[in-house]
C-alpha cells in the first residue's frame, strides 16, 4: 500500500486460480485471503500494546522487566519465549519479541486503554472496499486475561489489510482509507476519481512514535527479522508467529502456525507499507524465517521499479537496478 494515499498497489494470494475457468476450482481456492479470512496476528500486535503503555505513562523508555528465563504463568496459562531471557530492557522486549516481557507490560493497561487502542487502529470495523471483506474479531476486554493475551496477538483476529493499515499509523502517524479503485469512467469517457481519505490520525505522542520507529528498525537490523534486512533500504517492521487454534482438540496447535512480517519502507521517509502472511509454513515456521526474507525481496523490487534512491550510505540506485 501507498502509506500516504492508501492506494493498494499490489495484492496477491497463493495458490491462485484461473479466472477463465473458475468453475474448475473449489470455492476456498477462489478466496482473496488478504481480506476474506482473519487469523490471530501474534507478535505483530506488540508495538501497539507496548506503545500504549508508554503513551499512558505506565512505563518509561528505561523500564526493565524480568524475562524469567523464558517462561511465566499468566492467568493459569504458561507463556513462553522462543529463547530464555533474563533481565530485559524495554527496547529488547520489542527487538527480541519477548512474550514474557510483553504480557508483563500489558498488565498495566485497562479495558478503556485497550478499547481505545482498537478504535485507533481500526480494529472495530472493516473498510468495506472489496466484496467478502471481514472485520477483525475482538475478545471481551472486561476480562484482564484477554488484554494480556491480545498483547501477544492471541484471542483476537484480523486480516492482512487491517494489519497493514494499522502499520501505516506507525509509519506516518495517520491512516488513509485503503483505495482499490482510482477512478470510474462513464460511457462518454468522463472520469470520476475516488479521493484519498484520512480516517485515523494521531496514534501516540511524538516521543513514543520516535521510540517505536527506532526499535522497529532495530527489529530488522538486529532482531527477529534480520532476514528482512536490505543492504540498500532501511526497513522497519515486526515479525509475528501465531499458533492456530485447533477446534477439534480445544487448544492451540503445536505445529500449525501463521507466520507474518508487516512493515514499512524506506523507513527514513516511509512511502510504502506492506505485509506478508504464510499460512501453515513448513520447516522453520517463524515470521522471521517464513515471511521476512520475502519482504526484503519485495522491498528491493518495488524500490527499483519506482526508482527510489537507497537510503543506506554507499549504495546507488543504479547498483540496485543492476541487481534486479
């Protein structure tokens, strides 16, 4: 998406089908999963919950948290980190994507805080731009456990369009309504253009936005999304890996996940926001391994197409185009 206008510049799902022979495919094979299906977003939600705690003044940038060696109990459930951590700074909680650190921070938030946050990031409704678009599904935030689990992306669900739009707020401070149609044309050739519309503005204070921006870049440069790192462009974003709920067993699956990377680029002057989700990846099934590498490839292809000047020193636009 164009981060400033909301124009959807690319949208794709795989496996795909042949529209000329659609009757040969099952209904689910013809779905646009970007908008028709919602999944738990996992750690992609962490910047918003940590940012809200910072913005409300419940914690400061100097806050530290005990990682409890990668395991803590929250409302009768064990929350784990991929790696065991000891004392973590606030920066490290986000960069290393610590579940333990995030849930401890989320305990500061009230029902009012979280409901206001969901309203700000447009998680209470759909955009209504395409047929079949579904709105996010939120839990009842009267229960503190739902606040805590939502902070690590469990118990709430959204589609990829909602996640990308939420990240446009992190990128620019405002959210344009996604636009899929630029204009319509009547029989006489007269065009009616759809105007860009800002539907959200002002997520957090400038101080908190700067902190998030700095650390979302570090997520890519030195954290869980190192495989998304480009030699040419500064990228900011967040990985996510969410376990799929197995309704037949009544619990979260141990081997079926959805992997994400959602971010924006060039981070020094955000122009695009994008997301990649992989449903039930095989092998190293994490956002940092199943989605992040392809985000890097997309960034470099899109940037070469638009002839963007690399924002990392020592790299030229012509060098990038030769690589492509």
